């Protein structure tokens, strides 16, 4: 009986120890989900007039997938598997469909290749500064305990995130970062969009995976913001949405 008790205690201790260890490298699959119907609701009346006639034929959500390989030194985020739900409506497509984002956690620098409609940009800048406020709410995402944080991007775009300290890298999908652990879920209500980690693969990525993007017109985030704000101005209220998508 004593031996059995010792064995149970040893197994329990081993289980606790294994689960207490940090995940230092791997690959995260994110699902990006956008509420198309909410996007339509925010259009100008003139834009909505013809779209409303076919609302019943338009799927409520647009879904796409992205992969992010990571270590504690760096990460790279890129398009993943194809979605079964393909949305061809122009107003449901985002200019962030092909983003490739390399983040160097050791230097605090980001290099991102972004195809924005007809033009390709190569963003080189520091990691984005978001004014985060950590809150008490906790939830489990992809088997990781995550804590809620809310923040402002560019002083006006509200962001909600859930991060885990069990992955000790201050990163996340797209260019979201700045929390004491990896972001496994993030929502941008203004864009009616959520990124959610579906699973984490623990295999260490090959260093060749972390190829720094090189194609596109080299700009900073601020320069790209100014360029897009001017070139898309004629789009009216839809321009703001396109610009914020581009700056993710």
C-alpha cells in the first residue's frame, strides 16, 4: 500500500512539473474570423443599398487561417491552410490576407511584408506600442491558461487580448505584442474581427522558417499610414476600415 501511494505521488508530481514548464518554441495556428454582416451594417447607406438585397446569401463570417512559428528570440507569422469558406465579396476581403510578419524579440524590431490592394509594402519599424491594462478575467485557450488585457492601438482603436505567461515571448498574431506572454486571442471590435489560437505544436521550428521578408516598398508604420490615408480617401467611410486593416 505504501509503495502504491508513493507511486501515485510521484506520478502526480511529474504531471504538475511537466505542466508548469514553459513552452519555449513551437508553432501556433490562428483562426481569423470576421463578422461580415456587422461590416455591412457600418457602411454608408448608398453602399448598403444594393448589398442588403443579397444579405441572406452572404455568409455571416469570413474565416481564414494563419501560422506563427516562434522561439523566445523571434517569431514569424504567415498565411496558413486554406479555409473551406471562401468569400469573394469585395467588402468581405481584407488587405491583410497575405501578411508575413517577422518579429525579433531580442531587438524589439518588426519586419512585415504587406500586400495592400495593388501595392506591396515592406514595413520596418519597432514593435508596436499598445497601452495595455491587464485585468482579472482568465480563460483557457488551446490548453493554456490566459489572462485578459485591454488596450488602445494608435490611441483610438480598442483591442481585447488574452495572453499566456506559459509561452514567455511577448508576441502574438500580426503585429500585436507588448504583454508578458504570448497572445493567443485578440479581438478588434472596430473591425469585427477575432484571432483565436486553435492549437500549439511543440516541435522546434527549423531556423530557415524565420526568413525575414524582403519584398515591397520600404516604409515605417507612420509612413504607410500617411500614404494609405491619402490614397484611399476617396473611399469615404470604408477608407478608415481599410487603413486600420492595413496597419494591423
